[in-house]
C-alpha cells in the first residue's frame, strides 16, 4: 500500500565554506532517504541536504534558476523548492506516481509522466493548474521536448513505444515502436532527432523527427560483461549535437557516442548502477548519478575521463544543474 504524506520537511544545512557567486549548484534527488543533495560544481563538494517528500526521482530547475521541481513519487506531487533558501515553498498537482518530467522551452509548462495512471499530466507552472491529461501507453516514463516546444515525446515502458504529442493540441500524432522498456527521450539540439534508450532491449533508438521512424539503432558491447548487464537509461547530447552520453545502469559505465556516425567511441567507468546525467551550463562537465554506490561522478567532456566522485544520499536517481 502506498503511503501518502503532506511532508514539508525542514532543510538540513551542511555549510562547508562560503560559495563563490559564479558557482553552479548541482541538485541530486536521493530516492531512498527522501532528500535532495546540493553540490557545488566548482569545488565538487556537498554544501547542503534538503529533506523532501517520499521517493524523489525526477528533478529539474526553472530556466532562471530560481525554482527547483522535484517529483515526490510516493506522495503523488511535484514539490517546489526556492533555490535561494533551499526551502519547499509549494507544490504542483502531478497525478499519481510522477516519475519524470520535462519543462517547456518557455518555462511555462511542465509535462509529467504518471507511471501508475498511463497519463501525461500538463501543468501551468504559474497558475499551478492542470491544463490537460493525455492518455499514453502503459507505464509512461521518459519525457523529451523539442527545442521549439512544438513536440513532446513520452516513452511507455510496457508498451515499448515513443509517443509523439503535439503540444498545441495535446494529441498523440505518432507512435513509434522501440525496444523493450524505454526509459528516456532526448532531442538533438537542432530538433532533427529523438534518442530513446531501452533499458531491457539494451539499445538506443534514433528517431527522425520529420519521418517519425527509427533510422539508427545504437548497441553496446563491453568486454567481460553480459549483455543483460548493459541497460541504457539516461541520455544527454552536447550543445553542438556532435557527441552523446548514455548511462548504462548496472554496467557501471557511461558510453560516449559519436552523434554524427552513431558509433560508440568510449566507455567511462563511474559508480554502481548509473541512472541519469546532466551537463554543467558550460558543457565542460557531465555528471552521472550512481544509485548503488550512493554517489555522483563528474566527467570532463574534453577528455571523457572521470574527475571526481562525490558521496550524496541513498539511491541517487535524478540530477539537474542551475543555469548561469
């Protein structure tokens, strides 16, 4: 039975030192201990721990960096945190079991995957009202939005599809079959492609956004690991569209993929059970959440080498970074 609460937990501060004004903060949702860890991206040190609702997973930040949004999945809500105070200041109606979400390019609309109800809930973040509920496939999770904001893609884990949704009508326009248990959807910066990871299928499907069909399929092979250990989850593509990073779950690695040739160029060893990824605003680092080792890893994108792992909370899941 699911537990519900109206938890607005107090912020637990762990001050270490004065922060430089230019530092970007990294926010990590910790699924097991109901916290968000705040890490300074410059010093790569923990500066604060924030208590939040039950089973936090999806996490993102407003485009101006003032508000943090956290899916408190077992409380059926999205909590809002003021980043200047690190305190919970409100919530958004999310529908049941919000897991992942994506914020529109204009910052006004939040699209939330409701895993238990097979819906995408559309929220006006200013009025905190529900704009629409969109029926999708079974167990929706992955959420991506085109750079122009006109198309949103949701992936359904059990239906094994990427659903293309027109954001003006809130209607599904295309359903594209991908491999088993799709977990994440990421548009290329020019909007030409959507990359969809399949955790059980062990692949990333590259979907042409005009044709709405799979044009490439990326596979992964790591010496010494069984195929079933390689489970793609989080995907991020560089701002120039030339390189992609794919979190490979229990393979404990992040794959580096040439986004123009679709060839895997490198595997970066990080912590255990790597889930999600986020770039720093300057693109010089990408950060992985490593669920079973309870840490995050900073990776230098120039060398594609790990720089430092930082211990956070229990079962780190999602990660986002404050903008410049």
